[in-house]
């Protein structure tokens, strides 16, 4: 006969053996590297971009990850470096890799990003939160590089969809002198063909005068044409575009990088719970959240969402999960977001905004795709040479 004491010990032992194992604590360290080249003097008096754009978004992502991770014994931390040149950015990457950081978010130019991805190949997963260059998505893809910032093609496709929907199909295009301006304009030319727009005038901006005194004289003559439905401006850094509205030859709307245009994020986005995100960011940073902040936040939250789903970290595990059917990022844009397996781009709607309001959020109804309407924005799989997964 088994004694009561032995029965009690046996019962406790069995309960302990059958109980689920305690959650294993997970420490996730993420590197953030930023280098923004000096753009030189801007000819207009536009509001300068915050120097901490991107970094503050990463910090909010860490805070959001920790808010959910504390219930699962997951802890997140970010190590950030703001470099003064490309060499500094690459040195920061080397240091982080040596310290065992294998998850990185970067806001750097495309060439630097490519060099970083090559250095980190096989060692880390890198998220692009700053470079919109289309070449990174169609020909120069790296297996360990994902993109949370929209490409120029995604931005201009969103604008072209809206112009097509409004039947404003004849447009006057003005392109600024910088490489970014030219890349944006090239993307719009592609989008215009894709969505049935006609560029009736395509002019480079060649003036170097102070438009604060001469805009009302120079711009009407510069935009003279028989007819057009809208003026499209490609002026990424803001040299002249702010002076185009209300100074055109014909009384027409101005869209593009100034006027009403496509952004990854803007303070006027408030639907789908976005107002909560905006409020949390203002409390953290003391300013409004912009596109670079949002891209960095989305990268950090992609990592947090994956670690929660997997119950473990590690760049290889996270990369595999991000491309799986199990991954969906809740990102306050009205849809669950996923990564394109051919080039690592985060699919996402693109808000069309003016400084005081939201106009529309493409992809718009009526623009169809066999797999995902979000793939009507940017280079689709047949248009890209990349096959990273």
C-alpha cells in the first residue's frame, strides 16, 4: 500500500513534470545607424528636416516592443550611431557586428546601404529606413536587406493612380537639379505610362535665384503651355517647389513633392488607430512623426512582431519568418503589411497628403492585381530582376 506521504510527493512531481516550461527570457539588441549627407544650402525657406528623423521612430519602436514584450519576458534595446560620413557609418556597422548585434536599421544613402549589406552578409539582417532608390528593388537587391521606406516607384504610382482616377491625365512636370529629384521624376515618368497619363511638358528647373522675390514673375512664364490638368513637381529637398502653387501660368493644382503628394507617413494620418501612434510619438520626440521615423518604427516593430511569433530571435530565424505566411505587421495603415519575397520591400498603402489634410490612400479601388492590390504600387515581381527569397 502506498503511503499518503509518498502519494503527495508523487503527485507534486507529476504536476511539475507536466507543467509547461517557463518562458525563456529573450534579449534583443538592435543597431540603428544614420548618415545623411550635407545637402548644401536650400534656396527656399522651407522648414528643415529634424536631425533626429528616423532615430526617434526607432526609439518609439523599441518602446512599443517592450510594452508587449514585458508580458513574454522579452526585452529590447537599441544602440544608435549618428555618423558624420560614410566611413563613420561603416565603422559603426563593424563595431555592432563585433558586439554580436545581428539586427540593424539604417538611414543612409543607397551606395552606403549596399556597402553595409555586403559587410553584413551572412552575419546580420539589415532594414533600409531611408533610401527610396528603385535600383535597390529591381537590380541591386541583397538577400539580407529589407526595405520599410517606400520606393520612388511606390510613391509615384500612388500619385499616378489618383491623377488617373480624377481624370487629370495631362500634366506639366518640373524636375529639380539633384540626383534625388531626377530619380523621383524618372519614377513618375514610368508611373505616367503605367497609369495612362500624358506629360505634355517636361522641364528641368535651371534657376538659381531667390524665389522669395521673383517667383511671381518667373514661374508663370516657366509653366506656360496651352493646357494641362496639373503641375507635377520633383523637388525632393525643397529648393523651389514651395513657390510653384498659385504661381503657375494656368490655375491648376500642384502635386508631387510639394502641394499634394505621396508620403510614407504624415501628421494628418489619423484613421485606423494612427492617432494613438501620433500621440505616443509627440510625447517621445516633441515633434511630428515623418516618413523616416515611420520607416524606422516599422522596421523595429517587424522585429518585435516576429520575435513574439517565433518565441526566439536570431537574424536567420527572423528573416525566414518575415517572408512566411504567418507574418503580418499591424502598422496603422488599414491593412496588415507583408514583405515582398522577390525584393524585400514592405508592402504598404501610401497616403496622399497636403500640409493640412489627407486626400486619399492608394492603392485605390479599381486598380486590380491578381495577388495583392498593394502590388499595384512599385515594381511588381515580373518587373524586377530580384529573387532574394
